[in-house]
C-alpha cells in the first residue's frame, strides 16, 4: 500500500502472496495515479517504509525505487510510531473491512478491499484532517 502522507489518500495497493513483485506493482500503480505515467520523477520524492525484506531487497530498492528516481527512507526498527499513518490505515482497514467479512477467495478479498479503499479515499472522514473554522467571538462580530 502506498499512501500520500499529506492527504492520506491511498495511491496504490496490491494483495498477493509474492512480496517484491506486489510491492513493485503497488508503487507503479501509485506513480501512474499521481503522475499520469511511469517514468522518473522530476522533483524529489521520498518513499518511506519499514525494514521488511521486500522493501530492503536489492530488486525493489535498486531495481524499482532508484529506477524511478525516488529516494527511500526506512523507519528505525521496532518503532512503528515513525510510520503511524500507515499503521493507523491498516488498523482502520482491519476494523472496518477485513474483520467484518468471511472471504471465500483472494479475488473476492481484492474486490472488497478495493471497494473499501475507494470509500476511504472519497467518502470516509479523516478526523485529524477535518478542519473546523473557529467561530468569531460574539464580542468581535460586526
């Protein structure tokens, strides 16, 4: 899963049993979604991840991340709070989607998660992003 740290929008995701190819496909989906096409990024763009084998593999790190001109940041091991946005997303995904279904197949799982991610991106309120303009104090109202 690739998330925009500013908007919390899910830009790309994949579900599969094959880690490195899955991560690569999710990253490419995110680049196409954000930039319109695959290719080297023109402005600096950092990709943060944990230290999982997939993300630190030579194929993913050198072959994919560097090929698109991205820089890769790794969180400190055993500090999930450094990637709290992602951790919170997965908690919401589990509580609001995955744990509510009894999936019969990987295909069905993909369809249900895809539907929930569209809901997450387009309709679901994100509490910390909701901004309520402060009301003027009655004494200051004209």
